[in-house]
C-alpha cells in the first residue's frame, strides 16, 4: 500500500510540476499565544476538505480528487481518506467516494463521510488498516450534481446524534431520505439536519440557507453553522441553529439582490438573523471557550468569534488570529481531543492552498496551537458556559411545547423584537392553528392576523379553506404573507386570484411586488422574481389596466447593468425593448398622476435619451409643479445643454420648480450672467436665498453649523426652521443624482440600488434622533454586513465596494450598485474598511431645509 502511494505521489508531482515553495502561505499570527505549524504539504496531501482527530492523535483527512478534475489530472478517480501522524507520515484508509465534503470519526471504529449525495459510514472490520465496509445513512435524490452545494459539514451533538448540512443544490428539486422511510423534500434552500448514528430518526432542524459548509455543536448542546453567501447577498454568516429555524434564503427565487420573499438577516417575519458576519468562504467551525474558531477560505485567515448572550440568541465580533497570503486557504478544522484539559489546546486545519475550484494538486495540513495563558486577553472566559438566558429558555419552551400560553399571548410574542422568541411563538401557534375558525380569525387585530398566517402556513390547516379568505383580508400585511405562502408552496390553484390582485387599482407597491413574484412562481419562473420583462411590459403597456398599477410595473422595468462600464461615472438606466420615449410620452399625455410621476422618474435616470421629454415636462406650466420639479432633477446632469432653460425656471413663481432649477447649478461655480441671475433670484425670493447661497458660496453649507457629533444641536437647528417640512422635496433630495446621492446605494419603495440597507422601513423604528444620527455620523454604527473592502490594483488605482465573491478573482458591488471584477494577479492589496460606504459630512453638502426634509421623508414612511 505504501509503495502504491509513493507511485501516485510521483505521478502527481510530475504532472503538475509542483514545488512546495510555489505557493508560499506567508503565515502571520496576529494575537498572543497563537502558533501555526505545517504538518504536511503537497504532494503528500492535495486539495483537502474534511478533517478529524482520533484519541491517539492521528489526523484523518479527505484528499479530494473529484472536484472538477482537469482532463490531464493525474490523481486518483476517487477521493482518498488519509490518516496522518504529526511527523507527516500517512497511509490510505479508503478511496471509493466521490465529491467528499467532510469527515467525522464515530464510535466502534466507524468513520462518517459526507459526500455530495450521501451521508455514509465506513469501517475497517479486518484490522488491515483499510476500510472494507460501507453503510449508507441518508441519500440525497436529485439531478443536481455540483460538487459542493449538496450534503456537507457534519458534527456530533452531545446527545449522540449526527448533525449535518445541506446546500442550495442549484435550486434543483431534492429528496433526502433514510432506509426507515423518513424523508424531506425541497428545492433551492439549504438547511441543517440530524439523525442517529445508524441513520435513523432523520429530522430537519433548520432551513433557509445557501451553503452551510461548517457546523458545530457546543458541549452545552447549542448548535452553530457558518455558511457562504449567495454572491449578490453578502456577507457570509454565522448562524445560531435551533429547531424549526428559517434563515430566509431560497435559491429558487433567483440571484437578484432583492426579492420580496427572500432575506439574509431576519428581515422577513418569522425568519432569524445571523449572529455576525464571518470571513468570506467559511468551511469549518470549532468551539473554543465561550466562542468559536472560524477559518476563512477567501480571506486567508482564521478568526475567533466570542459569543455573548443577546436575548434568546447571541452576538459576536471578529478577532483575527492568523492571516496568510492568497495561498493560505483554510477549509475544515478539528480539535485534538487529547489536549482538552491542557493549557495548550491543539487543532488541525486543512488548506486548499490555491484559489482554483478544480482540483490542482496543492494542499497543506496545519497544526494550530493556542497557549491559553498567553491568549487570556483576547480569548475571554473558558468555562463554564453560561446558563441559558430567560429569553432563550422562553424560546426553547415555546419550541418544544413544554410551556402553555393562550393564543393571544402567543400572537403577542410572535411580534416580539427578539426574533428567536417570535419564531418560537409562531412555531407554537402552528400546533394549534388547525383548530382556528375564520370568524375567530377575523376578530383579531391586524398584527395578530398577520402572524396567524405564518402559523397557518406551518400547520396542518386546510389551505383551501383559508387562503381565499386571507387574500380578501383588509390588511396588506396579511395579503403579503398569504402571497408568500402561495409562492413558497407553489399553489397553482390561486393563479387567477393572484392575477386579480395585480389588476387591483388600490394595490400598494410592496404588495404589487409580492403579487408579481408569486405570479412568476406559479408560471414556473420563480427565478424571475419581480423582474420578468414580458409580464411587466404586458401590464405597463396595457391601456385597459389602471394607471396606478401600470406605474408599479413601470417602476420595476428599468435597470442598471449589473457589470460596471469603466467609461461611466454614473450609470444610466437601461430600458427593455418595448419601452421608448414615444410610449413614455403617450403615458404622460394620459395625465394620470402616479403614472406620470413614474415616467418622469425613469427619464431622470436616463437623461441622455429622455432629455427633450424632461424639458417638455419641466417647462409646461399647466402641469403639477411637483411633477415639473421631478423632471428638473433629471436635467442636473445635463445642465450645460439646458442652461438657459434652467435659468428661466430658476425665476419661476412655484417654489418647487424654482428651487430644483437652482439646485441644478450646484457644484458648477457659476460666473457672469448665471451668477448675476441667481443673485437676483435670491433677492426676489428670500425663502430661496439659502438654495442660491449653496450654489454661489458652497462654504456657507459648513459655516456656523454644529459639530457632526452633536445630534441634539442639529435637531434643534432643524426644528427652528420656520417653514413646514416638505416631504416631496425630501424625496427628491434622496433620489437626486448629483446632490445627496442616497439612492445610489439605498433602495426606497422599489427605487434605488441595494448596496446599503433598504430604507423603505426606516420609519418603523420611530426614532427621528437615531435616524439623524446615522446621517450625521455614518461610521458610528455600521451593520457588519455593510462593511466595505478597498482594493488597490498594481497600477495604483483603488476601488471600494461590498465584497460579493472571491476565488481567482475578486468581485465587489461598487458605490453605484454595479459589480466590478478583478483578477487576483492584478491586485496589490485588499483591505476591509472599518468605515461606512456612506460618505461622512453629507450634512455639509445640504442646506438646513434639504436635511430637514430628507429626514422628514425617511421618517414618514410615505
């Protein structure tokens, strides 16, 4: 056997011309007490995945040879289970599995493996050092065959059950089953499962994930998982797993950054948030004291995540322990059980080394040691683990049914600010929902009825009895959750009812999005989400449809290119075939306010093609001044071609028209006639003097104003303005393409771009001071999922954005919401920024009235 192994290694080395120093890891410990030592390297170990350590200190690893092998790959046809000693010697234990993602050692000599499509165990029954028995515990029946989005990470729970993970499977239908007849089916969502060591009692613990490669069960039974992000929805997540958890993601709904039925951080009712973002490409997780160790494949580092109780779940932060070069790509991690009570704790890590997904002949095995005394400043307490908080105990008893509460109490708890309590309450309600009656339901308030829909969805109640009533409910939230129920379960019998909703002239935009997404799902196109051009065009161009509904469809039709054009500073929106200046003009001629406004909004994003129509609207004195003002904002980026028209409009009697025309000259340093005319405007219209001053003397925007840290002083200043807040003026400020630029990064009611948080529900917090503080000091409180990366290229240019993907290239979403890709060979450095993407000092770019009206708009919910 050893001779065969040497022959194989020679072939691999020859075929790939590997030299150990071709991929220098450049390991740098970043915290006291941390050391990393190489145990083995290519060609002795190549492209490794799973790892575990036995009671004798032997390191068991998976050497993967089946993950997209190149045509000239010289390695074996199957993956290898290898056993290493700390001196680097090794022997082959098994070589008959395919797409092997993880390995766990079990009792009685069993070795448990996670293949893409099987959970199995193998055993050496004749003591010859090689497994000869195979037992399949669970099988994933699917047409999906991508190597690493099926079954993956495993770990033993203290109660003796095996925890394992399932990925999103490229949205292909799947059925996971065991020999006892237990089975679960789904498509497009990953999850966490458990079974007994023999495969019996298969049970789904959690759902709503992308690819949870790493899972761990702490000594107190708490389960955590780390998972990759789906590209357009960063970041990668650390999740606290509980029974019945839904983490909000469904691959079947496509790749867009926005879908009404998909979330990533607990934004939807009944879903759970992440504990904290983790490094890019996490594949493993291990317990350490009151925290977790998390390797990052794409960030080339190992982090420590201290866990602190937060209600019924936990919060955390990232402490970097080790960083390496682009050729340090840690995968899985396992602790040496012999050192559990030692002052020096030991783990072993596998390392993929190279950023290419196809197997490539590189790999390493590392020994991590942490001296607990030297690490005391950053590691925190080691034992004992804290007792469950009262909130966690309440959530657990609600989930397992050991506490009895009335229906009203449960409905109140379902609206808890603690998502884990709310989710548990919905789970408890689901056990009784089949006994509810429709008259009983109708007597509940809007909030109770909304959460009751979630419970009905998860119960054995007859959907045919309930859904027709729910679709006619007066609450838009009830109807939204009902549409989500229909879409998630592909209830095609309700297609006609969904079409009826889409025709309702009173439908609000959020509900229209939900109905459009459901319509596409029921037509077999769930991946189209809310942006199926044919469906939207059919509505937008149908003169028999209500103008308000046509406006909703029109709002969803424009888009900016997903990939950035290096020649565009601010990307212009693109219109689908079928929408042009001619039919947009025809829509304007209808005189329907909502539709006219949507047409103008589209044109402001594409002044290059709609400039003449914008001028026509802006100069038509018979139109609503607010509509004219909206059109004028679109002329700001083409002001030089329209200078005379804008100067004429700057003298208009209508305040909205006049001030939007004045704003078009911001940043232009006007001189001569332009300056003289604007001075005359300030004299004639004293209430617009501040707008003129911002053009002629921009220094006035920062003169004699409070420090940005003094939120209360700013509130007093804004409240002292004599005029009433103008919400429409605030909305135009939000979407203005050359003033505040808010919609470059933020979405609001379907308009804008998803780089930062969607601000549609910013008003829900009902905290004006908090909202202003976030504008004044954007770096004071940054949600971790919106931390940016700065990439510096070899040519000296820099790019900033939210990291989306990483392998042999880095992909970020830039400040305009577009994707930019850079080859790793072209990158000089990449840094995670501790600051917000939102520029500091925004208030010093706005007048007091602009800031007040922007704040009023965001706080209004209108």
